[in-house]
C-alpha cells in the first residue's frame, strides 16, 4: 500500500513512520488518562532517532502503538505503508512479528534464559517457518554485527547485561523487520556498556539501512543519533537535528564540535503541529512572567512572543479606577526581575484601594 496520497504533514513514501494527530486515552475504572494528545511525527527510512521526555510524557505509549502492541484511540498512524488503525487482530499480529522489532529495558523480557544466544535468535525464525540452514546463517550474521560471535553458545546468565541486550537486539531482528523500536534499552546499564549498545544500533543502521527509534534518558544520546525528538504531555515539543558539514561551520553560529574535519552541529527546533500550535519552553515563560496569554509581533525574520501588555498588576476586578494602562513588554530575564519588583510595589500600592479579594487573581 502506498502512502503517497497522504498529503498531511508533508508525508511521503520516504517516511517509514507517519503519526498524524495521534491520540491515546487509557480508561482505568472511571478515570481517563490522555497519554497521547494529538501527536505528530514523521520518521524517514534509514534514520536513527531518539525520543526523550520526562516520565509519563507518553514515550512508551507511542512505541507500543508503533510496535502494534497497543491500539490508538484516534488519529492516524502509518508504519511501512500499513495503516495500523485499519488492521484487524490477525493482520496486526502478523505486522508485529514481521515488520517491527522491539527491545525492552529489562533484558529478561527479551530473551529465553535456558536457550543459548544463537538459539534465542533462531527461535522466532523457527516459528516463522524458516529452514534450519537459513536460520543459523542469519543468526550468525546478526551475532557478528552486534559483535558477539564468540558468545553464540552462551546462555543468559553467562553474559553481562550489555551482552544480553545486544543479543536481544539481534533477536528483535530475527524476522527481518524494517523498523527497530527500543524502549530505554540502556536504562539498566552503565555508560560504557550503553556505548556498546549504541554502537550495535549504528552498525545495524549502516549495514542494513535499518530505521531505529530509541526511547532514552541517556544525556549523551544526541551524539549517537541523527535527530532527538522531545515529547511533552503526549505531544512532540522540540527536536534537535544533527547537521554534518565538512569544512565550513553552520550558518548562524550554533553549537558544534569538529571531528577530524567533519563539523557536526546540533540545532534545536520547536515542533509545529498541523494546525500551527507549538509549545514554548516552560523556563522561558517563567522567566518572562508569561502565564495564560502572550502578544505576538512579526519582526524582521521572525515572530516575537511577549508578555501580554497591562495584565500584570493584579488589580481588583470591577474596580475601574484601579486599572492601569502600562506597557510592560519584556524581552530579557533581567527585566523580568525588575518587573517582579514593580508588580510587588503595585500590589502594595493598590492594597488599600481594593474593593474585593483581588489578591492572587491569576
Ligand atoms: P513514559 O514512557 O513517557 O514514561 P507512558 O507512555 O508509559 O510514559 O505513560 C503516559 C501516561 O499514560 C502516564 O500518565 C501513564 O500513567 C499512562 N499510562 C500508560 N500506560 C497505561 C495503561 N496501560 N493504563 C493506564 N494508564 C497508562
Ligand atoms: Mg516508558
């Protein structure tokens, strides 16, 4: 099935993952939890990308939906040309076995303890009806790519956490999926071990052009992937894209580091959804004292977001005489402090004139 007809978000056949306004609501007893609230995401074929975000932001929910382990409540999700909302249970099961590979944080969930590394990789192939010779050949190749050929006859307890996780990655690829999903694969290992796991991901990407999506808390992730997408409250909020230039540095002085003549730079972007909404960083809003509304101004080459004018002094409602017409637009943090002082001063000034309990109105 082709997705070329889908024009939303600029999605094309080049995109292996297309999420459009994806919603997932969990119902627990009488309570509804909105885990994804209109998430948009495009992932290109052959991309290695990471998903970051605080606990409860919806990362695992997204991965489970992409892996066919859970169904969305609304929206659109297309993976490798398959519209996951349209698959019945039988075809979703087939999708899960053949189109996607899944790696979890707990290695025990990925592997069968009484089988050797190579047997673990052969098992899913056996279930899929592959011939013994072909199973073994592919299992050996995968062990070589994750750099564990010498561990092939070892069982779970004879391997370190990092080695188990790399076997798990090989197992997830047993049936030749086009997308690998990893939910905090380095969550239980140290930094050195984590780098061997990331290196296995990169080898697989380079060798097979495999698309890989990694959910992680690892702060060093940006250096390991092409793109980092941050999720906040069930939506994509920002993304950091790696740009490699040989020779000249980036065009507007962004951060970067040289590696043997190749200049890798990272740029952070705010993500706009299909209706033009974006999330502003909370720390910026706090710094400028922006709460429930802001002013937008079109300036040369950009859009300026400023605190709403005249909304700062908590003057008692309905007391016309107390209203102040002040333009307290701010553009810098230092001025925000001044503003806090001005605001406190004004509050004191108007205290005696208040007719109602206007304090703390915001
Ligand atoms: P993350 O992986 O980013 O920590 P999750 O996707 O696991 O976040 O969870 C997102 C939200 O959905 C959280 O509020 C979580 O409590 C809720 N949630 C996740 N799974 C379930 C479930 N099976 N039943 C009810 N609520 C859930
Ligand atoms: Mg999670």
